[in-house]
C-alpha cells in the first residue's frame, strides 16, 4: 500500500516552555543530549551572554580576566560574569554564542538570547548586534534583564532612567535592522502584594509600552549567596516563598504592565523560574515546581505565554541536572528532571498540531520557528508492539536536517544520517494491541541559519523540499530465534 502523507501545522502551546542552557552557574549542554533526556524540543533555548567591549580585560570572561580571592559575590567583578558575546562590532560569528544558536535551531527550537550590555556603547555597536541576529529566525532578545535590580554592571554604571532609556534605544534599533527579533523587557514587576506600582515604574513606563514582550524573573526559593556561602536556617543569603505567592506576584506584574500599556495586552513570560534545592532540598524543589505549573494550568485567564526553566545543568542546585564536581562534562540527574519531564509532556505545555489536507510528494516544508511551521505527518498501522522500527533516508533525503515525532517522543536526524531507530518509543510505552500511529516530520534549517534568498520573508521562514517520503522498516519478530 502506498504511504500517505498529510500536511501538519505546529502552532503555539497554551503556555510555552523554554529552557536555560548555560549561564554564570553552568556551561552549555548540547541539544542532542538534552533531547535524549527530555524527549521533546522546547519552544526556545535561553543563552546568557554579556557585551562590555569598552572594558579592560574584554573579551575574556570577567572571572578569568579579573580573578581575585577578595570576590565574595557572583557580581563583584568589573563587568558581568557571563560568557562573553563574540559578535557585535568587529565580531566573529564563528564563535559563541553563534555556534550554540545554530545547534539550538537545527534541533527545532528558537533562540532566546539574554544579553547584558554596557549602556555606553555607541549605536554602531548595537546595529552590529542586531545585524548578527538577522539569519537566526524568530529570535527573542532579552536586553539587560532584571533591570530594576542593583547587581549587574549596567545598573552600577547608570541611573535606572538611563538603563530604561538605553532599552528603548536598543529596541528601536532592533526593529529597524532585525525585524525578525522580538525584544523582552525583564524588570522587577510587583514585588509585594500590597504594592500598587511595579518597581521603578516612572523610569520604565516607556519601555513597558515599547517592548514586544513583558517578563519577570521569579524564583520560588533562591540561595542568592551561592557559591560563596552555604544556605543555613537563619541565614541572610537566601529566601523562600510559596509557589502560590510567587504565581500571584507574577500575575499582578502582568496586570500592572497591561495597565501601563493602556489596557492593551502583550505576551507575558517568566524568563527565569525555578525553586532552589539549596533552600528546600531537591525533592521539595521538584514538588514546588509542579505546584507552580498546576496554578498555570488551572488559571482560566491564560495570561502567561511561557516560562523558562532555569536551567538544564547547574553547578549548584538550580538545574534539572547538577554538574558532577569531578567532571564538568557529566550531569547528575536531580528529582526535578523527571517532574519537569512530565510537565512539558502535558498537552497544556505542548505546541498545538493541526492536521491538514493530504499532500502530494515532493512537498516543500516551511520552518518558521517552533510556534509556526509546516511539516508532514504519515499515518502508520502497527499490528502489535514492534521488535524493529526504523526510518531510512535514501539519497535526496539523507542530506536533510529533520525533526521527527512519534507517540510524543521526538527524534533528530542530522544531515548525513541515513537511519533513525524509533524503538525507544516502544520500550517505554509498549503496545498491547493494534494501533494507528503517526510519524510527523519538520525541517528546520540544516545549518541553523536562514538563507538570505532575497524573498520578503527570508528572515522568518526557511524552506526545504522533501523529494520523497522516507522508507519505514517495521518487524514484529526477531531476525533469528537464537
């Protein structure tokens, strides 16, 4: 029987999930490993970098360029201790973070770039950064986050009004030179339930109106003195709230942002969210995150567009994995990982798939990002639990870059790979009766970047021709009975 294929559209989840991958507290973990551990891609992967090109020691990381035994707080360096953004004016796009941005996009996810920047850089620097991002599709750019705080270098160098003005200035440059990029304003919001205004409301009102996306960072519990002390009962370097209180404060922040914007809504996200195992222990950490996500699901207003889990692998206890102190290339799974895996496989947090008409092959697939892409889905009848289930990619398909999903488990096929083994699906969820399943295929750009074809939509969309369907090998018995 000839294999049929139908069009399928991938659209936004009710509440999207993004994932932090690397920061001052941990290094980048490749997307192949994360996909294997979690079983699905995220809407976006958050990468955190800084840009202080006028400073002595740049572009080395601050803790390397200015290493000192007298440092007693994570932000006690001349500039922020993130990995350094190697692009910008006279930059090199073969360096970080672009290598990781390509990895993120090849695996069917959008880039969420956090960038702390010296507000004293000229427009020439900002234009160069904007141009850096034009080939990376629907980028979200979080500029000088937690901007109503006091710890980052940009806040130590400028007044809050100057920080807010810089945000608006950079936002307008981004809109002109990189219209594919959406900006995220991340500020303190409502910090107390009795407060009637967001933090530094007067200074940041224009930024609230100008930005594309509103955001607050909220940790249910946090040991902010890490790694320079230990969180002990009665100590002053940590705090603890409930999941319910944290949720209410975030929602009150959204309400106030909307009020300042004349009642008009914009997407609202939480760009950093977690509970800290240093404060609660790792088992309670996992249950608190479940409680928080239950509040999201139960709220009929659906005001939250997405949240970012901070982060995949952490040197402390703010990750789904903890970095093995003996080998930084190894992660130690935390109880939170399995809880989070259940959360992100809930339909509420998954992208919406809409099946369309039957497609004629060859077919052109459109990748517009993790919330707006066109793929194909192939119905497959299984008589019972298979022993072998493989997807083969012959010439014309072998060179393609593909993301595939079957029974809620995702697989990546890199260019040059000719076979993907689908059996892990049926080890974890064996079939006990005949069933119709569907193999869904999308085609993110093979090198992680959109090609400038001259088309009006090239910054947003990339197109891949699927010349034929892959071959499916399904067997219900062992090759030999030994």
